[in-house]
């Protein structure tokens, strides 16, 4: 091999090492980090209890102090007898029933120090299903019979206010992670919705009830 060929080969090797080093340095200084969580939560509120499993990827920003993600949640809601859906003007008082929601949700977490985080998540949209019941319809001066057939709403949709539809869940929490296993605890707010088979007074057929309480969860971080 000639001296010129040797120099050319050494130059190529040096350039390859340089590019590999730069690429590795960029990877280490990359401003985002990817995490994933698998979560099991249990909550209780006046009139209902909930169990939920969820999975979510999280992208870390600003040195992994801010973590944002979208995920999927399957929620199971056990409603106790006597829950009143609707308002004082018109309501459905239901027997005990079960409601389910398969929803996409958004979440945000802020890493405070070490494995300690504060965060929140909220359902966005999905599909609901559950019990069909005969509920007690109560409305002043109504001409409709009191016993009305109803079922759990199938459309879950966050509309930021009184226009929300279906089964939606949200959580506000503190969490702490021990290696790849973590725990969360905090406040949960969730809702369920009944649809009557026929429209009642003022054309209404949707009746909602919201629940607020506490929850705890365990999750796997990877």
C-alpha cells in the first residue's frame, strides 16, 4: 500500500471516529427523553368506586424535568344504588350499575427532585359501555312515567364543560418512583352518563353524574 493510500485510509478512519463521537455527544445532549408507564389505579368517591389500567409513553423536555404524553386507559366504574343522574329539575335515580370506558388521555408530569413528581391526566375521547337499567325519573310536573329505560352512553368526549359526554376520568397526583416501580396518590374526578331510550321533558335524553374522591396507584416505568 502506497503512502498516499495509507494517508487516505487513516483520514477516512479519523473522519468516521469524529462523526461517531459527535453523534454520541448529540445523543447524550438530546433535549428529549422517551419513557413508558403501565399503571393500575384504584379510587373511591361518594357513590362510586373505580379501577383503571393504563399505558402511556412520555417524552421528557428541559432536562427531563417536564414529561408530556398521550396514552390509553380502560376504566371500570362501580356505581352504588341511589346515584342521581342529572339536575334537580330533571334526574334519573338509578340502581347499582357498572360503566366502562376505553379512552385516550393526555398527561403531564413535573419532576421535582429525584423520583418525586407532580402530575395530572385527563381523558379526551373514546368508547363507553355498561349496564342497561330501569331508573326512576323525577321531574316536577312531568307527564312522563317515572320508570324509564336507560343505558350507559357509548360516546366518551371531553368538551370542557357541561357539554362533556360519556365516561371520563381525570387525576391530579404526586408520585414517587423506586427504580422501575412507582406509586401515585391524589385526587380523582370521574363521570358517568345515562341515555334514556326516549326523549323526555324538553327533549332531554342525557343524564350525567360526576364523582370526586381519592385514588392510589402502582405503576411500572420503563
